[in-house]
C-alpha cells in the first residue's frame, strides 16, 4: 500500500507539473505566434506578398515591396467578423461565435524622386497592421461520473496544512477549502476529501476573450535600376487581451450535498516591444517573375499580467459559500523568434498574377524571463520551450485575376504546421491535448477589388481554422477536441496620388 501511495503521489506531481508548464508555454506561444491580417488585397492573396509590391501590405510582409511604388498611397481597412469554436466533449458538441469589429491595416506611403540615376524613387511609409485577433467565444459541456475538479483540489492540497493553503495554492485549493468543495479528513489537518466523489456531474467551461495584437511600423523602400528592390522597417508591437473562463460543475445525481460549484478566472494582459525587418525583391528585366526574401527580427515583449479567481459553491440546505483569491500582478518578458520568408510571383501579362510564399519560424528559439518568478521556474519554462517548441513552416498562395480594366478577383489561402509537440505526461503518453495556440492552421480567402487610377475599394472574406485539444482542468481524464475559427470580412478603401 505504501508503494502504491508513493507512486500515486509521484503521478500527481508529474501531472500537475505538466499542466502548470503547459499554461506558461501557452502564454509564450500565444504572443509569439502571429496571424497577420492586413488589407483586403493582402488577405485576398492569402498573405503571399513577399514577392509582390506597390501595396501597403509590404509594410508587414516585405518592406522591399515599397520600392515598387511609382505614386503615393493612402488606405484604411475595417473588418466585421466572428471568432468562435466547434468543440466536442464527453459526446456533446457545441458551436459558438463572438461577433466583433476590428481595425485592419491602415497607413500611408509617400513616394518621392531621388537624385540618382540608379535609385530614381524612394517611398516612406507608416502603417498599422493587426497581427492577432484574440476575440473568441468557446464552450465545452458534458456529463461524467466519478470525475470532478474537487478531486484535483483535494490531491493538490494533500500534505499542506489547511492554514497554509493560502500561501501555496491561493488560486485553487485555498478557494476550494473556503467554499467547502474540499474538507479535511476527520482527525487530520493536511489530508483532504473532495465534495464530489462518486457523483454524476455536468461539467461546463465557457471562455470569453477579447483583444488584439498589432504593430505600428515605419518603413522605407527603394529600387536599384528597377530590378533590385530594397526595403527596411522598424516598429512597435503592442498587445492587449481580456479573458474570462467560467468553469462549472452541476450535480445531476449522487449522494453529495454539493449542488453546484463555479470558478471564474479573469486574466488581463498588456504589453509592447520593438522589432526591425529587412527585405529584397529581384525583378529581372524582360522576365515575368519576381523573387522575394525578407527577414524579421524577434521582438522582446514586456508583458504586464493581472490575474484573479473567485469561486462559489451551493449546498442543499446550507446555501452558497463564496471566496475570492488575492489579485496577482506580474511582469515578464517574452522574446519571440525571428522569421525568414521566401516568395515567388509570376505575372501572366495583364491578365493575372500568381504569388507563392514559404516562411519558417523556429519557436524553440523563443525566450521567457521574469524577475517576478522564482529562478528555477523561469529556467523550467525556458527548458520546456526548447524541448517542446519546434520549427513552424508556412505555405501561402494567392491568385489575382483582372476582370475587365477596373476589376480584380482574388483567391488565396495557406497552411502552417504545428509549432509545438503534443502535451505528454511524465511517462511520455500523448492523450490528444496540445499547447493552446500551437496547432496547425488552414485559411482560405476570396475577394474582389474595384480600382481606378486614383482610388480603389475592395472586400475580402477570410476564414481560418485551427485544431484544438485540451483538458477542462489539469487532471481531467477526458480531452475536449474540436477546432477554433475566425471569420472576417475585410473592407478597404484607398487613394493614390
């Protein structure tokens, strides 16, 4: 019996460590991985803009594209959309969405002559590009018997005296203790039993998330003899996100007097950082193709993180008990990895343009530092980044067809690989759970634009879909699966002068 108990404790500690590490890794992944949106044209071309130019989308994709401008440009984009999920948990399916409105790419490019026979023109540009749209609503629900988050809290608290829970577990087991979701075993001060044990309960998790991540950039591009286009840029990345997770268990049958429990997790983050980029586009004379390359440095994001949890439990005949955690405010820095992009575009006279992009980002090169964490915790997170994160590869394509003189029809899409290995326990078992935000993603877009010599307007619908696999709580035996998605209708209007 003693051997079994020790082994059970070891298993618990391994699982809890893996769960906690996964949460830290999810933060690094969420703010390191980008899904730029841009203008209606950028989205309509599937983001494959590395070898294209004379477009404000070059501010993000490849600043060398600014060197192709022959006139100045001003544009503004806005997008209504919805971020949601299609999920499965314990045999139940849920489909949700959160309507919202975001500002897309906006900016201005000023083209002017240069006093050189080889470099005839130069273009300065300033613009804003959204890198991530965090808006999302997702729900998971299902019934289970003999499995409860109260069992996790009891195991988490075991070995810690009840009057010390506030120090070691202020956001979980401490709240469970004060709301009687767990209680000490008779005659003990550090052994606990859960309120739900053999009961059948309906488990629910609802996530409401808002926010965005974007960059404001200053860029310059020029052209050497209209064959080699050169550009560079520097900018500020900013991020804001608010997230509320509401976890509930409602008893459907069983002996426990506990009827319902609720945990509300509230997270608010804000941060900023700087980056720089450089790019080239080769356009051989009398040839229908262009070759592009761009490099983007990593960004050191300084993040401010506010976190708080409140809990409540309702008992038959005893009423409702509530507790609130202390507020947690921490600061940390995330170093995002650098990115390389290659592009090829092919022009079919004045009829069509085909563009292909390849990009790679090694997320194992990301970094995490903080003076608000213990040194060993920072080291553990960094080791997990290097062990679990991996090289992401992206493939994007776009096709633009000219219909008559003023109209352009666009079709684009892309795929990116997983950026981290699936989550495993201490014994190497993989149950389908993944680090949030690390899964492979596909996207597709369809759009049209009306363009004259002096102004243009266009619209593109884009939908992205990402695989999802998670546990509703750390030691939950079941994995929820499904996909998260984001649909946006990007509307752009601009003028050239």
